[in-house]
């Protein structure tokens, strides 16, 4: 029991700033929550070097044709699913490139699945069902840092020889023992004691955003600060595609739309074609020759 409490010491502490919360007005409650949330970004800033290492691990794996897996339970698992699912339309990646697994399966996205986080064998089955292989990156997410499902998954991947990353809110956590890159961020005690869906969850969301976004930039999915590999699956994204082409090339609305139509909606191809004044077929060829990096194509003329 002492060992468990040690692992949970930060995420289970009582927050002195929210004592007597039930006696506060609504505005006072919200100010307490807001003031505590402000501390999250500052806490993350102390772990930039660790997050940098994580990004490098992910990029190296992706460039070798491998995949990235997120595993977690409860809030941690849901945040992994959220991050992975949003990468497809934003950056045009294959839906299986970032694979998120939540303990208890997809039903656990909407309702708690009792004891799922304690099943140390199911995680291996879940990984194998998704063709997890040596070389794929496994990112284990657990606020407490001791979730058995996540610990077991990281240990399994580590023994396989796969690169591993962990994200927890406690120092010297169990999941860190099986991570090539342990990220441990102390965000302090929660406003509601032990409610790690709050600051801990916010921290996990921010870190996952940082890792996946920086990796996508490094993979050539971004030009300047525009998402140039987006998949325009709805009206909003189609309009965004037009705006991006216009902003980068300086062309008018009609030219952007016509070029995008000729390029089958491919923003990168449209940008290269307009900037270099070449047809879309040649633009695609040059992008292929430069691994899809728009800036590299433009700089090479």
C-alpha cells in the first residue's frame, strides 16, 4: 500500500487553494479552477527537453515507415484517441498511422469499463490485434503513472525492442521504468482532490498536441504555419484550403479554386504549381522528389 501511495502522491494530494470549495460562490469556484489551470503550461515548460526527445523518437520512427501507438485508460485513453483521430483530417495522414487504444475498447470512450485498467494481459492482445510490431512507437499515458494496463503495455513493447515514451504527472512513476523517454510533469494537486481529468488531463492534452504537431511539422505536413496536407472533407475545410492557397501564393479566389480542382484538392500541389508557375502534374512530381516538403521544392526552384 505504501508503494501505491508513493506513486500517487502528487496526483492525490489535497489542494490548499481549493479548501472549503463547497462554501464558495460560483464565481469564486471558477477563479480557483482558472488560477490552477494557469499553472499547467508553466509546469510543462520544465519538460521541453524531454518532449523534444519524444518528438525525435516519433519522427525517426515515422521516417522509417513505422507507426505511433497511444495507450491509456479512462481520461488518459480518451485523450489519446482524441489526438490520434484529429491528425487524419488536419494533416492528411493515414488513419492507421497514429493508433490510439483505450483500455476496455471503444465503449470506454463513453462509459467507464470497470477493471479494464487493471487487465495486464488484454493490452498485449489489443496491441497485437492492431498489428503492433517492433519499430512502432508506444506512448503510454497515465496521470498516476501506475495504471497496470499501461505499465504492462510499455513493458511488452520495451521487451520487444520498440521505442517507448511515457507521460505521467508523478515523479519516478511505474510507467517511467519502461520508457526510453519518460515525461513526468508535476502540475500540482487538483482542485477536486484526485480528479485527474482536470489539470492532469489538460496537461496530457497539451503534451500530446505538442508531440504530434511538432512531428507533423518535421514530417513536412506544414509550410510556414499552414496545414498544407489537410484533407478537405467538409465545407469548412474546403474553404480553408482556398484561403491557405490564397494566403501563401497571393492569388485570387478563383485562381485558388481552379488550381485546387486541377490538383484534386491537393493544397501542396496547388501551392507549388502557382508559386513556380508550373502545371499540377509537374508540381506533384517535384513534391515527390522532395519527400513532400513544400519549402524544399520552392527553395530548389
